[in-house]
């Protein structure tokens, strides 16, 4: 089952500036359901700043103090952002915010919580006890081609004919072989990906396919999994990877907050 990310817009919320501004800006990592103030330690972005909650009713934004500045997505900054969310995720279901979400003040954070209270509550209900796992699958093209040649009579016959008549084989025969192999490779890729999704659908709530990277990758997907099914999902991924170990390499990561299933869109405004 595939789902689109939850789309929300919080109008009149964030203010960003290209120059650092001294003051009480708030970097927001995520939204949780919690009706009491909570401290998470000095683990925040920038300078390991104190991470704590700004609360409204039973919702809370997890924040740290910051100058009003646009953060560069350096490895250090992105890892700091992710580490806070991973820390919070150990105890809470969360709605992750995009990297670099900065508000002018605590008042603006409270306004966000108030103005989108019902939307946040609905998403937290949907994401309750859900976690995300990432799965990338890469193939060994030479091994896949060899397997195709063993299984496809037409390709094997044409290749043998070209090999036997290397001196006289035509350019068009080689082109035909190339087209047949590429078509068979695409069909094999689709078959592998479909089979993986089919085998994982019973232990996942939803899945989302992202753009593949490079020539070797055939799947770049995220799976939303109920916490109670985590062990079963892990075991299923391991079993599938063993099933295809001669042809495919599995890169399995998680658990993560549901980054691919919640997409918070905020209206950015210039600070006055």
C-alpha cells in the first residue's frame, strides 16, 4: 500500500533572515502530544543548546533557542537535527519538522500550535506508535545479466549466434541483443521490486517509493511500520535479502521518525 505524505500549511508562522539576529528565536524539531513541560538535555543544533518543549494544551513543540538565521544543511547540522528527533522518538510519537525550521519567538511557536491544533492532532492520531524504515536495493548488473541469459532462450540464442559469427555478425544484431537485454533488465527490476513490496505489505502500514540514485539502485523506499510489528518486519527484510543474496544488496536503516509520511509546509516570511 502506498500513501502520499500528509500535507499541511501553517500560515503566518515562521520568520527567517539571512543574517543572524540576537534574540529568542526558536528552532523547532518536531511536534508531540504532551501536556507537561519536558527537557531533553543539551543536544540542540548549533552549540548543543538546551532542548525543551513549548506547550499548548496537550500538544508540544520540541525546540531549542537560536538566533534567527538560516542553517546550512551541513552534515553536522543535519545529524544534530536528526539526533534530537531520534531522542524524542524513544518516548513519543512525533511529527518531524523540516530541517532549518526557525520561529521568531515562543509566541510564534504557540500561535503555530493553536492555529494548526486540529491538523497536528489528526496526524498524531494517524502516526501513533508508527515508525519508519528505509530500504535501498542495489543489484549486481553483471550477475543479473548472466541470470537473464540463462533464463531467456531468445537472448541466449542471439548471443550464441553473434559469438559464433563474431567476424560477420552485424551491427544490427548487436543492437537487437542490447535492446533485448535492456528490456529484460527493466522487467527483472520491476519484478524484484514488486516482489519485495508484496512480501512486506503484511507487516507494514504504508510504503513510499523515492527516486533511485545511480545505475545500480532499483529501489529506494520508506516503510511505515507499527511498533508492535517491528521485529516481524525486520525478520521479513532479512529473509528477502537472503532470498536474493546472489543478485541484490539490501541497505536497511531505521527506525526513524516518519519523515516520508508527514510533510509540514510552512509559509516563510522575512523578519522585520
